[in-house]
């Protein structure tokens, strides 16, 4: 059964946004290292790769206010093409994958990018984030040449919003 999903703006530097970002980092680092990661490793990564500069940060929550996922959106900044908005920190809790949480979050940032007058939505990701890549490709994203120099990225995508 699919959960009831509520989307709302949050701050990436305060709870419950911080909990969502810790889930994102724990998931990504665990895949990178091929093992569970410690709280110290999560906090170190968050300090080295802060989530500042986001123009929007959206949480998906369930009926009990449990955080089901998050996504950030940047409309400008280093590495963001002039006509584009960039998806950042997209994550869904492992137990909710396949239930529409990611699809709802992606639809929300897509709407916000269009409302901001952007003609493209771009993102970078790791090759081992298979569930995320499947979501992006099903939404119409296509692989493109790198648009930034993110040392953690292995695959770059774009979606034409026109």
C-alpha cells in the first residue's frame, strides 16, 4: 500500500531537513564504500559538502510526519547552466522506494523549475544509484556530457522543460 505523501518546504540546516540529508548521505556513502558508514563519516561528509545554496529544499513526509524523502533545487550558482535549474540531494528512504515518493518529489522540483522560467532541469549522480537513475530516465531525463566538475558524479542528466 502506498503511503500518503505530503510535500513541504524545509530548511536543510535544521530538523527535520537535517535528518533527511543524513539519510541521503548515509545511503550514498554506504554505496560508495560498500559497507555501512558511521555517524562520524556522515557528519564529516556533510561538513565537507554542505547543502547551502539551495533555492528550495522539499521534504516528503508520511501520515506520522516520518521523513520519506527529500530533494533540493538550485536555480543559479557554480556549475548550474544559465537556462537550467539543478536537482540536488534527491533521496527517498529505502523502505519507501517504489511507492511514488521519488516521483512526487521530482514532479515538484520540475514544477518549480518551470515556474522559475528555466528551460532545462539538470542533475548529476553516481552510477551505482540505480533506483534514482531509473526514476530519472522514466521521467524523460537523458544522459548528457558533464556540466560541472563534481568529483562524486559519474553520470549527468538533463530534461528539456519546453
